[in-house]
C-alpha cells in the first residue's frame, strides 16, 4: 500500500500546504496539549483533547507529503493510518496505538 494508491482510491486528495497552515496546526496542537493537561476538566475530556492533538500531528505529516484525507467514511483516521507509509514501517506500532486510542475515546472510564 502507498499514499499514491490511497490517492487513486479516493482515500486521499492532493493538498498543497503552506508554512502558515502548518504553523496554525502546530499552534492548535500546542493549545490542545495545554488544555489536556488541565486538571479542571474530566479525564475523558483530557483524553479526547490529547487524541485530537495526536491526530493533528499526523495531519501535519500528511500535509507535508502533499496529501489531505479524502472525504467519506474513515477519513478522520487516515492521517493516523498513514504514519507507517510516511515515516516507515517502524512506526506501525505508533499508528496501531493511536488507532486504539481512537476506539477508547467514547468508552466509559
């Protein structure tokens, strides 16, 4: 599997990013991590916010490669699933971990 195959299948679309867009995403990551560290919110909220920060980091990688997640079912998980395609197979465990986190977001603590 490759990002080019994902593009042809409609799972991804071409995306030309800019330094401003990447900077904006980084600021969102920083804000989310700061918010996730707040003790004043529930653990579930902290978890969800931290997950969104991880998803944004994966989106930055995908944008830097010239792609954005396509539309439709599963589009929100594609940046995470693309990790091993972008950073190499050594990062498959990271992608699997984050995919597991996605599934845990709505489970009661």
